[in-house]
């Protein structure tokens, strides 16, 4: 059986076929570095790490790109509040995030790109969008004109009315008097006060959030990519707007063949988020649990289903992990006998993984195998595919 993936674009589970036969281009929206890494971030990036590892196991060459939104309203606001330089402030939290990811054995993407390093690409894209009539200048800003892209909403499936309501909730300012339509979004924010700004043919300013990803994707991966990932909360307006910009810029579609979204992590009955303050920090968990135990706990949840973090479950994952690790340690480290790999169990493992990355089912297979004893070679092999340090 071949790998099947659920595509958020279209809402169906289909056979995975990349644009080029053996190479997979994958872009996952990265963090906005202005605070600590919490379990919601870890769930997303550990999942996409496992996905890229599994694709490699299947024989694909994976080009994985992730960005850092290091210029953004949130960063500027927080840096100003803490009286810090916004650039150093972003670098500090980026380092903290990368440190957490490294500890969790999340591999570095092929390119880890700062938004501020791709400003010329963003300017190029915005200029082209203005020239082609998809964007307009107003009050020093540049907006994308949603009327020029009637497919807007094709990813989320939301109606225009629903999108306006959501935009209001998510700080998208649908009532901005300088917009022609409520759903138009900012491509370029005209210079305001002492904010950092760049020179552009359409005036001094800084890029909007959505254009950052579209430009970096085009720069590093070209007009069409295979997998675009991120948390579910990025579907609207972020990914919806990326599609509008990129497809209008290149004239090609779909800009990403597959969109994959990780579900939200809850804590104390609500979505774990900085604004609510109900955060479980990766760095705190790492004080008490091994990276493997945390990875086990995260991967035991299907990536598309919302779940709630509990300390009980974390402890449970630790107990399971300890037991498996004890068994693996008994193996002779130098003995890598491939004949010792249980082929039937590997087939079951692949079957689970090929079913839209059903990692929870794959972990159950690992546990059953571990309980049988004498199968630690296969257990270790499966764990390494999923990115555990074994
Ligand atoms: Zn993005």
C-alpha cells in the first residue's frame, strides 16, 4: 500500500503523489519568535519532523523549509513593551525555540529562513501583484484585492460572511476604511512612526505576514510545492491568503498540492495559547521527562484530532517509554542484524503509517511487539523512523 494523506484542500484522503516523482518539497509555517515554546508548537513541529522522516524512509528526497516570522506586529509590540531591540528580541526567542526542538530531536529544515532575509523577494512579488492588477495602494499601504481572486475561501470552505466575522476575531481589521473590500488583506504596511521599515517602489514600510511565506516558498521551492503545513489555526486567513497571492503571482495552481494541518492542543478546557496564558512549556516538561517520553506523548495523538494535555498522560508515556528503552538497552549496540527485523510487523507498521500518518496506531504496534520480547531490533528500527533517539 502506498502513502495516503488527508488534503485540507478539498477535504479528501488521497494517494500521495508529489509534483516531481521522487522529490518532495515541503514548507511548514514557523514560529513568530516573541515568547516561549509550548506544547502546541511542539505537537506541530514534531509531527512534521516525523512526516519528513517517514517520507525519507519511503525513499523520497525531502526538501523541507521552515520560516521565522521575525518581523510582525506581535514582535514589535512585545519588544517595545520590554524596551528591547526587535531584532535581538526575535533572535533570542528563535534560539530558545531551536534549542527546545533540538532537544526533542526535531531535525533542522534544509533552510530555516528569517522573513527579514527575504524582503527583496517580497517586494518583487508585491510589485508584480500591483502591476497585474491584483493589488492596490491606499494610505501608504498595499492591499490584495480579494475581488480579483474569486476562489478566496477554497481552502477553508468559509463563506465571505464567516470570513469577515473570523477576521474581526483574529485582528484582521475588516473595517479598515482604506480597504476596498472587507476581506482585502495587507501586503505591505506603510511606515508608521519609529517602526522598522524598508525602501520599496511602492513606498517605505514592512511586509504583511502572509506575503512573507508566499515569497519564501517561491524563492526556495518554486511555483508549485507538494506539502504546505502548519497548525489548523493558520487555515484562515493565513493560508487562504497565501494561496491568493501565490496563485495570482505565478498564474499556476494549486500552489501547494497538499495542505496538512495539525490540530489544536487544549489545556484546562481551552486551546493552549499565549493570549489565554494556559501554556505547558516544553522547557518545563524537559526538566522532568526525557525527550523520547515527550515525543511519545505527542505522537500518540492523531495529528488531525484536537486533544487535551494531562499530566497523567505524560506520566503514562514516561512509563511506556522507560519499559521499551530498558528492552532496547539489552541489545548489543553493535549488532545491527537486518535479518532480525520482523517483516510482518514492519508491514503492519507501514500500513498504519500509510493510512494518513496514523502514528498512534504505529505506536500500538511498537508496544505489542515490545511485549512479545525478543523483538527489540524491530522496535528500535521503527522508533528510529519516527525520530526517537534509540
Ligand atoms: Zn506561513
